C-alpha cells in the first residue's frame, strides 16, 4: 500500500513570541504574533523568512524541517492568499520588467523597476543584483560599490539558483577596475557556495588584473586540476606565464581578444 506524498509547503505561518516591557515594578510579560513565509525546496528543506512591516518576505532565511515548522507555527492561508502572495507577485513583475529593460540596454527604466521592487521587499536578491548590474553597466563605480556592500551581506545572493547573477556581477566588478571588491565578493561566493573551476578561474583573472601574476598562475592551475578540459583557462594561463617569463618577440593570443574572456556565463563561476 503506497503512502501519498504530502503537498509541498508554501505559505505564511504565525507564531506567538513572548517578551517583556517596562522596568522594575512596571515590568510585564506580553505576547505578540509574528509571521513568516515558508517555502519547501526540491530537497525537502524548508526556507523560512520573516515578513516585514509591509508583509513581504525579508531578511535572512532559516532552514527548518517540515516537522519543526509545523510544531512551532500555525498556517495562515488567508493572509498568504489575500496579502502576501499578491505583494510577492507585484515584486516579481517589477523585477521581470527590470530584467527586460536591462537586456535592451534601457538602463534608467530598469533602475526604476528594480527600485520599485526594493521599495516593497528590500532584500529581494534579483532586484539587488539587477540594480547593481545597471550601475556597473553605466560605469557608476560608486553606486556599484554600495550595492556590492549590500550583496556580500546577503547569504541568499550566493545560492545556486542565483549563480548566473553573481557570476555576472563579479565579472562586472573586475571590468570596472574594482579588483579589491571583486576579490572580496568572490571570497564570499566561495564561503557560501563552495569552490568550482569557474570561480577559481575568475579569481585568478582578478588577481592578474590587480597585478599579481604569480598568484593568478597558482589559481589557474588549480582550476585546471578541477577541470583539465577548460580551454579558456588554459589559454589565459599561457598569457600569465608569458607575463612571468616573457620570450623575446612572442605574442600570446587568448580568447579575451575575441570577446570570450570570462568563465561562468552559462554554467557557473
């Protein structure tokens, strides 16, 4: 006899939190309700995030099991369907319009849409990335650096589902000459999402352009150990080695000269 799989959890839940107000003889115990948004992932983990005053998911995410969530929280389906879901859909529509404008090179329209999304959900990862990419596309290093500082504090920014975005953002930081920021950003990516050959390759590129060819060579060799069949890395390694020990009259070409200088655009970094 087969057991039916329970439906995937996605919705708003509430819990009563106990605290104290006042001092001395006026101190008293109070209870207050707080709400969270919970969404079950493909691997069975449930990501739980508090709702802000505007009833949008915001702030750091916590991982819970189904049993833990249901033992501590009560479902609030009407609140989810009537308030939270419509707000989340509105945020997503702003972000999607921002992405379309950015793809067309419509920088200021894209900025407006990303800012509109962030007015509703201040930690929406795709909106933060989109805003940062708009600034870096415009060469606005000051604003791009401010978004970088915001991103490195968001663990969710380095989850696998956002990998193409943090790849692109790290590359843009480097191309804008923000090498220290790019290296710190890549360090956070390693901390949260682990290491891979594309990330190691791009860290090597950042060190090379920062002026440390020896460190770049070491990282590129590490990337090739992870993936021997990595043509961009092997070709750029030849450039680095030529820099370290140039041969008279030699000129090394690499894919950067034909527009394919970065790894991670389609698979990871």
